[in-house]
């Protein structure tokens, strides 16, 4: 198991300090999609550049999941 961090970014990052242990990059990417979906449902109109950024325990960026895909920038 590896630790992954899920930062929220729209220009200024909000850092995830706790992280989450998951089995793989794929599991972390799936989790980021769920987080983005949850934010989108709770706040249908938000900053068009908002993203969930997945960082692994070594500091490598694994994935960027847009919260509002297709939103005008």
C-alpha cells in the first residue's frame, strides 16, 4: 500500500496533509474522480479551473482530475 495525497487546486493549492493508503495509482485516480464528483454535486457552480490533484508519497504528480470538465475558462 502506498500513501496518496489529494490536493484541491484552482490556482492556489489546498494541501491534503493526511493522505490515504491505496493499492495503486489506478485506485488513487478512481478516488480522485469520486472526490471531484462529490464537489460538483455539492457545489454545481464553482471555479472552472478547480482540480483534484493526486500526489504519491514520493511527491510525484500522478493525475489531475478537473472538477468542472468542459467549463469555460
